[in-house]
C-alpha cells in the first residue's frame, strides 16, 4: 500500500532534483574567451549555480566574480572544488544593506570590459531583492517599504518586478548595459509563470518592454507612495529601462537552464513509473492563493466522486506563482504567519470538505514558504477534523493569513530547508 504523504514527498523531490544547476548547466556554457571571464548574478539558487560553474569551467581558464544569494542558502562546497567566484549573502524578500553593497560591487566588477571579455550571469528567483540598487532619489529604506507594501498588496510577480525594474539602477537590463563591449551570457533558472526572462529577478541582463507609465499605474493601483522626485522621474520617463532593439544587448545570449514545466514533468514521470496516471494542469497558475486552492479542490472532488475529468487513482500537478493579499487584522489579533503555499492549502482544505482518499502537498521548490522555515504543508482527509480537535478554526486562520499556525497545530507543515534551486510553486494532489 502506497503511503500517500511519502509518495507526495517523492514527487516533490523529483521536481527539485530536475532543477538543480549541476545537472542542467553544462549544455549551455560558452567557450572561454580570449580575455577575462567575470561571473556576476543573484538569486536563491545563486550559490549552487556558482558551484556548478566552478566545477564545469576549465580549471586552467580564468574565472572570477561575485554572486549574491539569500542568507543560509549556500550549500556545502563540494570537496576539492576550488573557490573562484565570491558568494555573498543578503536578505529576501525585503532587501537590506548587504544586498545594496553587493549590487554596487557587481557594477564595479563589470566596468572597463572589452570585446575580448565574457560576462556570465547566473540568475534565479529572488534576485530582485538580493541585488538591490535604488534609483536616484530613493533610499534603501524607501525600497524596503515599497517592497513590503508590494508583497502585501496581492500584486502578481510581473507587476512587482515592473516597479522594481524602474526603481533600480541595475535591474531591467541595466546590468547588461553596464558590461560595455563584453559578451554577456545569462544562465537563468525560471521561477515565473511563462518563463519570461525579463521578469526573472527583474531581468537585470535582458531588454525590458515595460514602461515607466506602467510602473506608475501599478503603484497607484495598489496605493503605494514614492518620493515626489521619483514620481516626477517616472512621469517624465527619466527612469526608463533599456528597450528591445537597444544596441547594448547586441551579441548577448540568454539560456533557461531549468523551468517549472520541466520539474512538473519529472514529478509526473515518477508518478507514472509508480503506476499512477499523472496530469499537469499548468505551470502558469496565478491568482489569490486561497482561491486557487478552492479551484483545485473542486477538480479533485470531481475526480474522487465521479471519476471526471480524470479517472482515479491519479496525481494532479500544477505550478506557477499565486499571491496572498494580507488582510487587515482587528486590534488585538495576533499577526499570522505563512506564505502562499500554506494559504493555498487552507483554501484547498476548506473546499475539499474532508473528502476521503484525497491527499495533497503544496510547497515552494526553494524550500521556503514566504519568510517562514517550512517549504509548505500537507492536506489530508482528516486535516479539518484534527485541527478542530486542537481548537484551530480554519476560518480564523484564514482571516489573519495564519497558515503556519494552522498546519503547525496538527504537525502537517512540510520542512526541507533551502533546496538551492527555485522553480516556484509545486502542487501535487493524489486521488486514490
């Protein structure tokens, strides 16, 4: 008899394994240039991407640079692997002074390069906050406040990164432009719906089709204030990013070395090898987390009760990046904890209505759900009953966005620690 939760963990592990840099990078590496090779980049997978590059790059070819990753996201250095690229740590999802310092150093490293030089940019999700360099007129405190407000607003990742690009001196293609005559090769791990390179880490090395006017409209939509000078610079277009067709990108190359769809396919193959049908809904599911959870629950119940649209037993998989709109709390109410995976699981549990023979695991593939220490959570046929026995009412936890507290009460949080990659949300529903 298959243990449903152990089986779901195997699927998650297959998805993560498929997205690890060492297995995916070698096919996309350029030849060493006549001159220098400088490595600069950022992301939650940044350190593991550096280790892979150091292992794969010819040992007699020069290699140097700086890559920034999230605190506690540096894996152990493989035995015997020589350090050639510096790795520094900074804060995510709200930037800090370490990320600011790293961004300034990165821009310094790419100054004065020639046509004989090569810049390799490992880019992955999380790079937007990890490599922060505020536009003129903005302080780090301004950027921190704006980021916090965007994260709580319910804005999707494309909207958030449109704003971030226009309020930065390094994002939205500006890093590539700073590399001068050197060839730039971007190696990206996608964490965004649609694998849009201009959205991953706010596209520091690719042209940006979004505009100052769009960034301003997003700020207005979510009622986020910026300093008067910065607002005027957005209105005038002074903070515009380099656009498609700009000569600054001539000869540059971008490669997606790992994507959400590839990871979902890897999980699906594990399910099929175990004798279960597997169906991938989409790797681009967005929207409010709890509502997306309810939609997935409706599908799972249809399968469980009527064998439609899929015959059971089966696994239903999806990915993408949902969002959480943080609710206002009544005075005296404890602040909730949790990220979008946990919020999805609460919506899923409510709408499943304790349906028998339906289990689920929803987790972030980087191992961190929001800013907590869990990757996600499990939902089982007994979730609601066991939580009620502990005095945990799911409606109360939804009201204060407290998924962590809800699933902690029944021991159903899912912990992995940092996985050293990031292809965004992973959702698996197992219907027996």
